[in-house]
C-alpha cells in the first residue's frame, strides 16, 4: 500500500514540475505597441472585437439592472390596491 502512495507522489511531482516543456513567444511588446498607440480609441476598446462585445454587454446589463432597480423601488413605494 505504501508503494502505491510513493508511486503516486513521484508521478504527481513529475507531471507538476516547473520546467517549461516548450518555449512561448513573448507577446508583451506587441500588446504594448497596440495599447500605447495614440489613435483616439479608448483603452478599453483597443483589444479588438472581443473588447467591443464585452463593453456593449456590460453596458446593456447595467441599463437593464438600473431599470429593474427603479421598477422595484417604484413598486415598493406605491401601496398595493386592496380588492
């Protein structure tokens, strides 16, 4: 039983090692050029189409949430009619 745990420990150490198996290209300088470029686009939209979609969805959820809060406040402030 102890040998099984030793084998499992060795296997987990090998698979979770910190050495890199392949080199990854550094993309930071490319991203810095894109985000530091002065082209009149706000920084939160410079990431491309994905940033635009994320921004518009966030704004839509904000507007819908604000509308729902106002609706709930109005319905809580006005008394209910008794039948």
